[in-house]
C-alpha cells in the first residue's frame, strides 16, 4: 500500500520538470532557429547588395567609358528609394533579385533600397572622392517563430554595399590593349595572330617607372592563330618594370630567345575593366577650324640655312600643289633647312598654334624643324606602293624639337602648352578641308602615326600641358597626349564618342582602306650617349592598333616620362624603351565596391 | 496480496530500464546538440572569413592612395573576423592570408589581432588581384570527453574565401 501511495505521489513529476525545462528549450530554439536564420539572411543580403551596387556602377561605366564623364543624365541618380523601371539602377535591382533580394520579396518581408548620386562623397564613405556612387541596402524582416518570446519586433537582418565610379590615375607605363580575340597580320610573317600584346624581335630592352598591363589572356604554347600575350622571338629582351599584369591565363613565351623580365609577370586578373582602353568614352581631340590655306608648290619648303634664323611657317592648312596651278598633289611636304612652325610672335600664336597637313611631312637630311606649342593634325596621305603614307618622316641626322630643350641630354617638363600630334585621314570628324583638297578628287586615307626616321634622328617633343592656360579647353581632357592615333585607324570599330562598337556582340571589325596603316612607328636613336628620341607625354593608339619601336643600332633608345597606350607593342632589332613616370598622368573612371 | 507480489516483482524495473537507456539517450541528445553546435560554428566561421576577405578587398592600393586611413592590416582583418565570428574561440582560429606575395600565416586570431603588418602587401594589393583569407578552426566537442584518451581531441574546420581586390 505504501508503494502504491508512493507511486501516486510521483505522478505528474515529469510534467512539472518538462514545464520547467520548456522555457529554456524554447530560448535555445529561438537562438538556434531565429538567430541562425538571421545570420543566413544577412549573408545573403550582403551578397545581393554587393552584386547590385557593382552592377549599377559597371553599367554606368559601360555607358560613358573609362575616359568619359558621368552625370545624372548619363546614369540614374535618386535618393534612397525603390527600383526604377529602367536604367542602370534597374539593372542593379535585377542583380539583387538574382541573388534572392527584391522589393517586397519573400511575401513582402524584403525591402531593397537603392540610392545613387554624383556628389563628391558617397553617404557614410568619407575621404574617398568619387564621380558617381550607388548605395544599396537590402533588408528582410524575419518571421517571428520563437524570437517573439524575447523580442516584440523580431529580427531584421540587413546589409549595405556602396560601389562607385572614381577617377583613378593611370598607374602603369604601358597599356597593351589587345585581347585574345583581337587579330592582325603578324610581323613574324606567320599570318594572322590573335591575342598578341607584346612582340620582341632582336635585342631589346624596356625599363618602366610604372607597371605594364597586358589585356590578352593567351598563355604560351597555343596553336596559331592564337599566340601568347607576350612573345620574345629570336634574340632577347630585358624588361625592368615594377609589375606586369596579364589578364586571365595570359603568359610570355620565348622562341629562340632569352628573357630577363623583372618583376616577374603576374596573371590571373579577372577584372577586364583594368585592361580596357582608358581613353574610351573621351571622344577624340577635335581638329582646328578657320585656318588659312598654305599651298606648298611642288610640296617643297626650303628653310633658312642652319645656324641662322629659322624660316617661320605660320599656322594653317598645308598641302602640296602643282606649281602655278594650285592643284593639290597629295604628295608629302618636304622640309629642308631650318624652319619653325610659329607665327613669329612670342609666345607663338599667343601660346598655342594650329596646323593641318595633308599628305604628311618629310624633313630633309640635316634639317632642323621646330614645332611651337600647338595642335598638329596629319590628315591623310597617299599610299606608296600599297603601303600607308607616313605622317612624319624625319631625315638622316635631322632635328625635330619643340621650345623646351633637353637639359644635359635629359628631357625636362615643359611649362608651355606643349603639342599634340593627331594622325588621321581627311575624314576626321570636324575637319574642314581646303577647297583644293576637296576638289582634288584625291583620297587621303589614314597616315601612319608616330615618328619614322632615317639614321641618327634627334627628336624632342612634349605633350599637352594641362597646367598651361593656353591649351584650348576642348583639348584639356586629352592632356598630356603628345601623339594621338585616330580611333578609326584600327582593326576594331570605335563609335563617334570613342567607345568600342559592341553592336556586333563582340567588338565590331573595322576594314582599313590601306592595310597596315594602324601601325604606329617610333624610331629610336642615340645622341652623344643619351637617348636620341625624347618624348614627354602620352602616346595613344586605340585597341587593335600596334606600336613598333625600331632601333637600328645598339643603344638606340626612346626615352622620357611617357605613358604608352596601344593595342600591341613591338620592339624590333636593337631598340630600347626607357619610360619614366609622368608627373601628371591622365585619369580614367574605374568601378569598384568602396565599402 | 497479488498487488503486493507484483509490486515486489517489478521493484527495480525502472532502475534497470533507466540504466539501460540513460547512457545511449544522453549520448543521443548530446550528439544531436554537438552536431548542431558544430554546424553552427562552421557556418559562423565561413561567415566571419568571408567578412574578413570582403574587408580586405575594399582596402586595396587605390583606397590607400585615396586616403592614408585606408590601410588594411592583418590586425584589421582579424578584428573584422572576430566581430563577425561571435562565439568562435579566438585561440582556436588559425588564420592564413594569401596574396600574390604568398601565404602569410599570422597564427591564431588573438595573435593576428595584434599584427599591424600591411596586408595585402604593397605591390600585391592592386585592384583586380585575387586574395584569399583562410582559417582552420579546432572544434572541441564535449563528446570527445566520453572517448577514453580523446579528451582534448578536436575536429579541424577549414574555411576559405577568395575575392578580387576591388579598390
């Protein structure tokens, strides 16, 4: 009986214990389920916000290009709010949705707030000046499963991401833009090659103050027409650069050659925007208008004797003509003796002169040609034996210089406005043709850009100086350009606003009327143990073009503070390239998450 | 009498049953709890490591060029991981940071939090370069105490996050 009573007394114990433990279990459940789910949602929200913010600025960048200007008319701007129905912020919302977040998604639990603007600083991101920013906040109110027991409002995990377009100085010395899909006829006589950024033939050297960017993702050992991003063929090359970055699997290969490339090239970069044409979206430097015509009979300009005062050649349109008849010949203008392009005043032309040449110019043996600060347009030339006409050809032992001389054999910064040499054809947008050219019936296709030369030239030139007030406002965005190759003179098609034409899905092809005109040539030389060709500024060729540095003798060098942007760089025979860093490098827009 | 006899016969039944079931039941409950806790710690670890990598990717060379206050150090990354990794034993997290300069093992989170070395290092912190933050975490389960000689045993979790430097 006592046992029975005892058993009866114990009835309900488990229930009491369970009742006591239940709240503790519920709190644990609350923690595990609600907080755990909150963690998960918060991580997903961050991913969605990051993707959305980046998508918005990337689309804005695609719309204006790295060299463009972003405003609220070219990209969406709004205070924090819901997604617009179109534009780059709409694109952002699509990315957020693809990552599981949308306005009123998950049965109305989610909110997606998106803001964008062009103020100098993005909200809550001080000290980082930007051109355009997008801020995305993704939040979700979680269902109150158990957390309601300890919190009446429930959990609302949220994440914020801020992405921006910012002006970033070009840190590199060499930007080699050709991608794996960009093809042209090889200088190695092996037919079409695709993905070439660098080719060295002979014994060459490169020294750069900034880094090298190579946009081709082709590694070594590929079958033609694919070729490695860099090829050292026969001879050897020494490269000294703080860094060499290659996109994707890009690599350097040696063919019967030795290479000393320091620092070692590094590939694996996936962000294609780093390797995009930094000038894309800027458009092109406009030509001068309202110039006087200066027909050159028989295409001959005979300058003063060396040692005397130079012959002054005033601003204007220059073209060779038949003597007496004034009919345009289309042949190059040959300059001998000592001449200067100037109006004879000090400073010349009030600080900035304008010239347009049709047919290109050739300087004679031992000639001495001085270019005053200004804009020099080489608007087409007649092909010779199927080869492109040359824009500037410097004669044997000739001097081409501007008003800032070398100091102890070294180039120094210019304080004047500097020069820009634009190499193009007679169809360059904005160009006003002289009547004689217009009526000649001759075509003036693309000239070969750069400075070709005979033996032992001396060339000293400076690019546009943005700090000088004489530089016309329309040219300021292009400073410090010294050489500008027309974006129509390449195997890829650019639009009128300077963007690659992607309407074909990939960059559209451009058929050149004179094959090979897209090659720019700069001839290296030496003078008294120093570099004979000294350039200060930016050398620009569009993607799909290439630049050949040609050296005839050991020690032939192109030197100076430069930034070279081109499709591919070819070094031939005995050429050296000594690039110091520009004091005021150009900038370009880059897109990135900044917080 | 019958009741009395039955009661006597059943004496100790519950004790025996309890004795039989108690240990497996405890192990099952504890096992379930520990597995859940283990998964929890693993997810916390991955979230924390992802946060550390995200911090580093927006503190690259461009950020540093924009403002000197944007330096990314091993300590800053470790503290970001600590903040995001609530519940992780800092001494059990062994952190390794990998950039183009190679792997940098700074030890456990406590040690890393006092390491002011710049990371990613200059020259390997340019936008577009990949970086990785990885960690091993020694998860100590209470269950190991029940295994003779394995009282201090642990399971090593590995978490790794690779990002491209943005800025």
